[in-house]
């Protein structure tokens, strides 16, 4: 999180049992509110395997007591979706229920179960074939300047928005984690026309940003880039496209969601909880 640490007042916690660290919580301050974490898509409690439900509940009770004693009035908690877990557990959801937290936001992501995938739609396959026929090739690239130019134009034209990161920030982040962050870019005659950035999170890989130039859109440049990335990580458990929801989950971008579902993905939710002290 260091690359954007200047944007947030960090208040991350280390939880001890005696002299042993048993849990971590990424968190940041936002006035009288604590979020886990303001700069993360998800940022739930991290615990050791076999930590257990009773211990998890005890940790949540201590954390909330700690924040309340400091004068904070609200705790916003972003659960880590189960597809990113190294070991299956939803202890935090039960603990939050016991503490009477409210699930106030649910975002819909789209995830491919790579070892049991649904069929890719014929439309997406045709798009990829069209790109290959036109002479396109997909490469792992470090030209984030070219990619973010495509991305910025796409977001501006379609959503009147800007990317969360800058090209410089992403290049810096990738240089620190070269094996974990890769840009799959489609080139036509050495010109980048589409691509996606993929984060390798172990059993699950996650796309951030899907972008195509007008030329790339016309010939299926993004289709071939995504299918190449899926194939590259075919030995993993999940391929997650990220959320297609806005306005705290109340608005579904149906076109974007359908586009992702056409690659064989189905909905996995990102849940957000609110606990008022």
C-alpha cells in the first residue's frame, strides 16, 4: 500500500496474544470513521490457519473496543472475498453478525472457476479469432504509458471518469512486484490496441482495468488479450474480473457484467459491513 500512503491516514492494527501476533487488520482513519482500508478494494482481518471462530470473535470484540475507546463512531469493514482466501473461512462474517454489524453494501464481481469453467460465448471467441486473423499478437508488456493512454480515453469517453492509478504509479507498483503484476496487451503492427492488467494473488488472479482503443474494439483486441490471460493462468483456481457495480452496489453496469460473464464467469460478491459504536 506504500505507493499511495500519502493519501490515507493509516491506522492498521497488529493483534497480539501474549507476545505472538495472531491477526492483522489494514485500516485507515476518515474523520470519526475507521475503514479497512480506504485504499483497498477489500481489506478484512488476516489470521493464521486454524485460528478458530471463538478466537476470531474475541479479536473483533477487542478491535471494536479499541476503536470505540479512541472516540471513533463507525467501523466500515471490507471482507476479503472467499476466492482470495488461502484457506476457506468466513469467521469474520459470523463475528460481525454477533456484533450486530449491518451489511450495507454488496458489489457483484465476475469470477471464472478455472478448474470447472463455463463455456466461453461464441461472440467472445469470434472476436478473438477476428483479432488473430487481422495479425494481432498478445504480449506481456511494461509499456504502461501506452496502455494508460488507451484506458484514459476509454474511461473519459464512456464513463466521464479517470483511472484510479496513474501510469507512473502502476509502473512503480509493477517494478516492486514484477511476478505478481502483468500487463497483457494486444498489438497490431507494433501498436498497442487493447489490454488488461492482471494481479497474481496465488490461487486467484484478478484483472484490473479492461481497455481497448477504437481500432482494438473493432477487431476484438480485448477478447484475445483476456483469453490469452485466462489460458496463461489456467492452472489456478479462480480468474476474477472485479466488480461491475456502482453507487455502493445499488447500480449494476449490465453491459460490463454481461461482457465478463461471456468469458465463463459468474457472480462472486464483495461484502461491506458497518458497525456503529
